[in-house]
């Protein structure tokens, strides 16, 4: 339909929006294991009040809006402190994990070009690394070698070493990787990068606001952040388990010289000096303000409380999967990412896609992923309050689909519409 000729009353417009939401995932009820992460009513309130204050501001020019420059600097500094950044650590806020990853890849390419004269850049990533690295390679003209993972789903460091060439500008590890939730051997990957003169990026989009607090809570955590020599950059999403609304991530570098390779500065047109710290031009102030407000409101103690609830909830989910004949957990028992798959050794393996369909009919959202076919859950604090109900309906769903197989074998981490 074309745009209406005359304006409509505000109440009618809002009513239509609410009607369009009727079929959306029910994240406010704790029924989504991904996409939206719920820190609770107080977190909603502080984010929404901050959003109203900064709904229209634009960080394209922080001379016009110095408040946004301050907000960004403080979010970056707080995140760098959590990740043990040295005194010279620097970074920027971005719109999300994909943009943070794109920026880190771009910085690695530019560093290789300027410092090593590389004109045909190459990068090495495990097959478990986020799809955004492949997107970055496509956009920035970088050859990408994808290496296998080991039986425990962590990156095969020996395979990564064998894939390095004189043109390698970047090696990647994840903390943790998304599909099975395991932390790669970041020290070994960083050592390879140092020896090659390349950047090492630790992708902590999923773990940047979990692993530091898990460590504080006493859960064993392998070395992965800036305490590891050779890690040059890290991505961490505030809008995931940092519980900020969507549109808020941070990309960090060990020092300002490394960060400088991601920026773009230009004055060869008629409009005057132009500079972009990341891939956006106009940059909305709302996500910056909401992220700042949520982090400030929660503080370390708030994040410890939410992380503890998250990890306990994930532990319960893994225990339920392991207690179910026909299912298995992919990965380890450490953190908040849980992947369940059919157990091929069982007498009656359960088809996880059929199970996912049965859970979806009850209002529970999981990602389908593969290979191998599996259901993925990014557990957050919002799931904890309904875990008893979920586990009961999980058991019912298992009983419903035992012996059945879903015809639809598609996966759906993200869609085009």
C-alpha cells in the first residue's frame, strides 16, 4: 500500500504497531533463548528513560553533541577495564557485533598494508568463528582460510598455524564461539599472530559481559582478554549480556596506534572535514545513552547478580538435556551458550528440529543451527524466572516428538526480509 495521503492520529499509529507485534517472539515472558536479553524491569526503565533523552541526537559530530563523546568514552573505558585493557587501550562504540568485527578486520587489513606493504591480505579463522568475519572478507577484499575445529569444538591451532601465509594480517579466536559456546585457545592463537606480525582478534561479542563476571564468581575461565600478550583487539556486545537495548557494541584495541587503522578521515570534497570512527556516518545517540545508563545502573554488583542467575539457569538446561535419552550437549559445561543435538548412540535418537518445532508451538524460541543439526540457546537472566515452566514443557515436547523427524531442515540464525 502507498503511504497515506493524510496524517493519522498518534493513538491509531501506536495501536497498529502494537497489533503488528502480536506474532513476535515473547521475550518479555523469558521465552526467547537469543535475540533479546532481559535484565529485568529496572533495567528496562533506565534504558527507556535514557532513550527518550537521546532519541534524536547524532554522534556524527560530537562537537555539536559533546555529551555523546563523553558517553562513548565512558562505556569504552568501563568495558576496557573489565577486559583488563592496558592504560593505552582505546576503542569506539559500534552498532553491534557485526560492525565491531568488520572494524577489527578493516584495522588488520590497513595495518598490514601500511606496516608490511601487503596488497593481497589474508586472514585465518576457525569454522566456528562468526559469519561476520566472512562478510568482512567479502567486503574488504581479503582472502579467508577457514580451518577446522577439534573434537571439543575449539579451534584447531595447528591447522591455523599451517594456514598462515606471508600475507596473513589477522588470526581470530572466540571467547566463547557462538555455536557450541566454548572458548578457543586464545594464548596459542595470539602467539601465532605475533610470530606472523599479524593482528589477533578475540571475538567476545557473546562473552565480553559474561566471562569477566563468571571469573569473579569463581567459575574457571581460561585466559582470553588483554592479559594475553598478542591480543590486539576485542569485540564485546553491550546489547547482549550487557543487557542494553540493541545497537550497542564496543570494539577495543590494545593501543591507539592499532585503533587508528580502523578510522577514516577525509577533506577532499566541498563539505569540509569528515571523519568516521567506524562504518557509520550518522550515529544515533540513543544506543550510546541506553548502554551507558544500563551499565551505570547495574554496576559490577548488578552484573554479578545477573550473571550468576544466567549461569545457574544454563546449568539446569544442560542437566535436563543430558538426562534425556536421545539428546546430547555439544560443548562444555562452562557458560551461558548451550547447544543440544541428537545422540546418535542412543537407541531412539531425538530429532532436534522436530523438538524445536514442538517447543516453538509452546512459545519457546531457539536458533536452529548446523552442522551438526542442533538447537541453540543463549541463556540470559530473563530465562531464569521461567525455567521451571520451560523444563516441564521441554519434557512434554520430547515425549511428543520421540520417533518423529521434521521435514524442514533449514537453519535460521538470521533472515532476509
